[in-house]
């Protein structure tokens, strides 16, 4: 055993990790064994849940073949959507490569289920940056605001709790849809657990039973044994190049929920009168199925990575959320580094540890959909895939970097160690 451990240590050194940084990592890792076992138990449960859905829907080799043209009668596409509906315990699901990203999936869900004169309410504060233009908080062509759909927002309390009094006052006769963002986005607030989301939905439904409750489920799938659709959400929405794609899906998004909500989304995605009946899957279905099958284990690796990052960085006095002792409800680890220089150095370390484009140096740039420059480190097999080892940060106060992903823990561990070393090499810690 000692021989293989020495060989591993030598390999880290060959890849440029100094001995002191390696020792720090090993010391941190030795304290996380119990937490890692908990993560593995959740992954095992979710793996069985996914397998159960595959078996129930009799997924066959024919389901992997796909279709062209209009896509009429696409067995694999329709079966995959039934599998998603069973996994998330919903009436229906829309899972398509024509959904280009998470923001597109969310925009599709909102635009298809809201009408002029309706109001959208966010009871958990400001949504993710790219949704600001979708809603019309920041002016943009084709926003909800341009179609006469108003928006109301209730911020979280200073302790991260729900402002129930404010929410009750905000709900009115125009409130048609409530959007709940599970993950923190570019904020240093706690991620919402499925349990807390259920409490919020129950409170809202008690005031207005017919309101549609939609949950932005990005980064949260398979982190817990339950999903927001298990606690009252009418729609859950996500991206396939995050958790449910398992690192294999090259594009795509999903909307799972009530029959009516999903049908509305399908008509908006394709055309009135066509809906789910069209939309060729081409040659992409095998990666969708296989990625979904692997997703619980891949998500577990990403969770271990986030936990390791928190435990490695918090002794240096950086504010990490969640910290190394808190429960986890998404795969994102926020680390407030306090300066642009530290953010850039961190991202350089992650990029240099990537299997793809490790020689590339990331730089902040004016990324579409954001209100400030953003730096992104993602040397991924799928461009922009945030279930793969990646880190990104807006170049603005409080200068927090958002780290996520890791198809394998061994690779992600190296990435985190490399980020720490880059900060040390530049005398930033």
C-alpha cells in the first residue's frame, strides 16, 4: 500500500504539485471520510432510482438509434422523456437537444406558461444573471417585459430565510408563476434544500393554490434523494450539460412537471399544433441515456470535489459557502477570495489542470447575458459543461469564485490543489 501511495505522490510532483501543497490536501482528505460515505449512500439510492426507471420503461437498444427529419414516432426520444418523468415523479417531461442551455430551458418554461398581463414572482431574491434579460430586469429584445408580463421580487432575509410576510404581500390576482432558484447563482447565499423548497411551495400554494411553482433545478439534480417535484413543484427545469447529462450529453435541457406545463413548453419549443410530436434526436440519444445512467455517480464525485475545496480553503480565512461541515444541496462551491488577482489565479490553476486546453490561460471577458466581465476556466470535453471540472467568477464585489464539477474525484482533487498552488506561487495567500 505504501508503495502505491508513494507512486501517487510522485505523480503529483511530476505534474507540478509541491510537497507542502500535497500534504495539505492529504490532511484535509483524511477528515472527510465520513462525509464521503454519506455522499456515496445518496448516489447509490439515486442510481437505483434511475435504474428502476430504465427497467420500468423497457429501454432497449432501439431507443439509442434516434431519428432524422421531423422526428415523428421517435421511440428513443419518447421513452427517454418517460424515464425522466418517472425519475422526477412528474406527469410528463420534455428532454430535447433543441434546448440549447439551462437559460434557454428556463426561458422556454416561463414564456410558454405566462401570458400578457400575468406577473412572475421570485420569492428568493434576484435570479441568475442570464435570466435578468429574459425577464426584462435588464432590457433585451423579446423579454417577458416586452410581452406585458410584469415581475415582482422578494429578497431573502439577512439570515438567508424566507420573508414570508413580504411574499404574502407580493402575491396578488396577477401572480401566475413563482420561480424558485435552488442554487445560489452568482450570490453568496445558501443553496435551498429540497425540504426548504417544499416549505416555501406549501406556503405559496396555501395563499394561491392555482399558482404555478417552477424550480430552477440546475446544479441540484441527484444531490439529495428527493427532487423539488417530490415536494410540490409544478415544473423543474435544468440543463443536460450539468448534473443529469453525466458529462456525456453534449447539449440539451429538460422540463419535467405537470402535463399542462410541459405541453405548453413543447408547443413553444416547436410550434402550436406540433408540440412534442416533432423534433429529431439525430444521433444523440445514446449519450443522453448513458449520461443519465451515470449521473448519480458523477454528481457524487462533483460533491466530493466541492467539499474538498471548502475544507482546503477555509483554514486560510476565506469565506466559503457552504463550509466543510454544512449539508450540501448543489454541486457549487463558492469561495470569496476578495480580489480580482486571486480569482484569476484560482481560475488559471483550474484551467491548467484540465484535460482539454490545459495550455490556455483564461481571461475575464464581456460574456453575453452578464452585467460584468466574467472569467471562466473550463477545459472540458463538452464546451461549457459545468458538471466537468470548472470555475467561473464575475469580476465584481465580493470577488467570489464559483467552483463546480469533476467527472472523477482524482482529477478534481488535482485541480483544486493546483489552484491553491497557483495562489501561493503568486504570493496571494
